[in-house]
C-alpha cells in the first residue's frame, strides 16, 4: 500500500495529494499539460522534495530517503539509457558497479533479457537499436532493480501506436507476474483503457483519488470532460 | 560528496598557486619606490601599444568579418578554420615569420629598396603593433563573424527588399552588432596586449619601446632589483585587473568565441564596387596572415641541415612540459565546472605568467635555488595558464552530461565513483582531450617564464629558438621553428584524434 498525503509548492506550480494506492495495481495518471503529472512522479520517486506531508510505503515513511532507497524505479521521457555503453553494460550497472560482474548477476541479466525480449542485442549501443528495442532495454534495467513500484513518465510517447501497445502489454504482463504497483502518466486515454483499471486525475492543483478508468474518462460526465 | 571535495581541493590549489606568488610579490614591492622617467615611459608605452593594437585589430577585423559573412567562395571554410590557427601558433614562430616578411632583409624591404623607398623598421612600436594585430585580427574576426552569422537572415532579406543604401544598411543592420561586440573584443585584446611578453621581448626593447612586462623581466633578470620588479608588477596587475573587472561590469562575461562557424550564408545582390572591396579585403588580409607563416616554413625547411643534435634535449623538455601541464590543467579544471570557473577564467587573463613566475621565484628562493627547479616552476605556471582554457572548453560539455544523465545515475543508485567512471569521464572524453590538446600546444609554444628562469641547465624549444634569434642565427632559428610548429600542431591533432575514437 502506498499512502500519499502531501503538498508541494514551487514558483509556478502547487499540487496536493491525499490518496492510497494498492500494491499490485496499474494506475493511469491523466490531466491537462502543466497540471503537474511529471512533478507528481518526481515527488514520489524523490527527484523533487515534498513541501509537507508524508509518503508511506507499507506503513514506512520514505519521503526522506534518496531515490535509490525508496523501492521505486522510474522510466523518464528520455535519457533512460547511457548512449556510450552497450546494452549489456547498461543492464549490468543496475546490479553492480564493477567492470566484472558475478555469475549470479550474469544469470539475472540473462533472465531479464529473455523476459523483455532483447536477446542478441547485448553488445549493441543504444543508438544501434530501434525505439521499441530501446524501451525494452530501459524496462529491463528497472526490472533488474527489483523495486516494487514502477513509475512511467511517458517513456513510450515517441513510439508508434503498435509498438506502444506491445510495450503496454509487456508492462501489464510483467506487473502481473511480479506484483508491481505501476503509475503511468499518459496523454492518451486509450493507454489508460488498455492496461489501467484505475485512473488518477491531476487537475486544478490537486491529485484526485483514483477512479474507475471508465468513469474517469467519461467524455461527457467525467472529471476530464473539458480536457478530452 | 566526492565531487565537492575535489572541487574544494582544486580551488585551494589554484588559490595557493596564484595568490601565493602574488602576495609574496606585493610584500616584496619597494615601499619607497619612486617612478623614474624610464618607468613612466614604460607605463606610457604599455598603454599606448595596447590601445593601438586593440583599436587596429578591431578596425581591420570588422571589414574582414563582414566580407566573409556575405561572400561565398571556394576556400571560405578553410580560411575561417585558418583564423583559429594563430591561437595555438607559438608566438616565436609568428615573430620569425613577420621578420622574414617585414624584417630588415625581409620581403617588404627588398621591394621597398628596389623601388627606392626608405626601408621599414620592424623594431619598436611598429613591430609590436604588427605582431599584435597579426595575432588578434583572427580573434576579433571570429567574434564578429559569429555575431554576424547569428543575426536572423530575414533582416538581410528585408534590407535587400527595401533596397537600402550602404550607410543606412550599416546603421540599421551592422551598427548594433559592432556596438555590442567591438567593446568586448577591444577590452579583451587590450588586456592580452598589456601583458604580452614574447612580442615585446623580441621586437620591442630599448628606452622607446619597453613595456611594464618587459621592465619587470629586466629588473628581475638583469638588475636583480626585486623591489622594483614587484612594484611594477603590482601596477601592471592593477591596470589589467581593473580593465577586466570594468569590462565584466559594463559588458558582462565575454561571449564564447569557440563555436563553429559554418552556417550557410545568405546570398544577396551587391554592387560591383562592394564585390571588389570585399575580395580586396579578404585577399589582403589573407596574405597578411598567411605569407609570414609560409615564408618561415619554407625557409626553415631549406635550412634543416643546420639543425644540431643538441636540439633533442629542449625538444624532449618541451614535450614533457606540454604533456604534464595539459594533464594538470585539465584535471584541475574538473574542479571548476561551476560559475566560479567562468569568473576565474575571465579574470585570469589579467595575471601574466611572468608575474606568477616572478612571485614563485621570490617564494622559493629562500629555500632552494629557483634555477634548480626550473622545470617545476614552469610546469606550475603553464598549468595555471592553461586552466582557463580547459575550463572554457569543458564546462559546456560537463553541464550537458549533468543535465542529461545525472537523474538517470540517481535512478541507478550510482555511487559518485561509479558515476565518474562509467558516465562522466567517458562522456567528457571529447572535451577532455580537446582541452588537453589545446593546453599542450599552448604550453609547447610558450615563451614567457622560461626566459626568466631558463639557462644552461634547462631549455625549452621556444627558448632555444629565441636564443638563436638573439645570436642572429636566423636560418637555424627558422629550421627549429618548423620543428616547433610541427610538434605543437601534431600534439594538438593527436589529442583530437584520441578524442574522436570510439565515441557513441
């Protein structure tokens, strides 16, 4: 259970949140541009600091921990891979900082590589991969970190529709197998419909409590009627 | 954090290495010092030559930049690249080149005397100015060109459409750029010429053409009058620092002139007269900037047989100095990847290497004979002098790495060491090697503190060339100069090559 009860203020942006999220569900986050969707993820993951309040993960306060200690992985909009390092090294760095990694770690890498379907690409640089392949490598990286919460800040926005759907299916499958809590920012209601049963609306300086996705996206009576 | 610690260490090192010598120098300054007429003449000449050099450079660079910005011709890109060569060209080589064209038995005087005109003397004010504009016209031209190319092309089209005449066009289109860039360039060149050493050492001198810098050197080296030298150094430092600070206050931090200049140009209709004018300027300036170099290279190669085996030691010394100072400058610069670095980089041109060298001399002379540790003194000074360039080159690259990948490295949970080893260093490699190449080339060609310290027990290649020149063995000097140019540019290119290999 992730309990969020905080507020955040900055020069041009203020948001407050008071909601609880279940540990093994996928939530979509939707709202107008500039409403603070990315900021919301940054606050949970620790790249921005909340002004007041608390973030509880399984009843433990995590808002004072650095990003790497919060049991949270995040995929950004871009720069999810180090372009000068091979796929293998990009993944290996998630488990060890030493040039040579242990046999155990190697086995972990191989298993994740199969899981996301990038076998055979280990020696390539990110620039030698297609957009879809890059997304898979980035996903493999966060899976190796074995964190229970996965935040997606529109990492697949640049992909074509069918590739994006493939990635969403992969995310759904992995989240189910591993019991992950996924928070996915998106602009596209179709994404939310596809994999998220619940949707969080961010609007008017407030992160609203999750609604049933159908209800949240109702184009006539829903909270986002004027946005959609 | 480790990065912060390193930054503090780097700052302290610099403070100690720069302010240490300066403070010692100031304490040595003669309290009861009175300005002799020679000192007054030196002060006057220093200001005069610096002002004239910057004025002439700016005045001559403007038409060249304008011509280059509006004419498309074969070799244009090559010419623009060539404008950055004087920057890494050893000063002594350029001076030999100028001598071979404008010297007593040079090309120009042969022509003049053939037609019965009086000969032109390169020694004194005219020679100093000639050398200074030779070095600074390219600098000023690049700055103007950069500003001209940034101007929206629509403005040119608009002016064409309105069929504006030459004067109105200048007033509306060009004057705003001149007004913005010219004062900055002027003050930069002014400070550079204020502390110029090798040029005045070789082409100036005598009661009529001595600068403060040269007077400091002379009272240090020949009169051993440390009080006087320190006092003059203090005056020079004050003028240079004042110019720098005033320039920063009035014009802000200088623009970065190291950017690439290869935007396509806007073709437009221009009258035949201006066509002749533009190409006239390009040809005359192109010849002025290239003939001295071609001349020294040709004569040098013809005289290779004069080279002696003893030249190997100074070559070895110079290369060692160049490589180590490149390494030290570049490593230190990594501690200045912040706003401070920018300020230090700008202010440091006010401190002449000679003054730091003199300060170091006074600092250590009570403990050890400075002439026994010449290598270390020069290494220190060259490393400090390279620092601002290293900072300027690496700072944008460093900022970019941090803004693109710092967040990701936190997401990975990287330690500072892992960040440095796997991300920062490999991604900085290009800028790092470029900086090392540049500092190495500058250090390789440096003729400054070495003249103060160098002697029988430690010589660098530029010092040897200077000594050959002073002994009127010009042919041998030119042959050695060719070697120096080849090594300087060679080192620069090797580093450039290293930086470009295996980069994603």
